[in-house]
C-alpha cells in the first residue's frame, strides 16, 4: 500500500476534473499508525465495518 497509493494518486486521465477516489474497507483489525498517516496524506477514504459473532444478541 505504501507504494501503490502514491502511484494511484498520480493517475490523470484526459478531461479528468477531480482526483481519483481511493477507498479502503476494513474491520480495523490491522490498524497501524503508519497506515493512518498514509491515508491522511493521500486523502484515502476509510470505511470501518463492525462485525459481531454469529448467534449473539446486541
């Protein structure tokens, strides 16, 4: 990710009026402060899914 995201951010297409949108879906399990800094630096959208064990009541 540390090499891919900066490369994706540089993509430009003819008549492109806004930057490429980059998003990551995670359950937060692999949280890492370096990822947070990378995502913030390159304006990466983050979606956190909230899972629960099967057959449990909330």
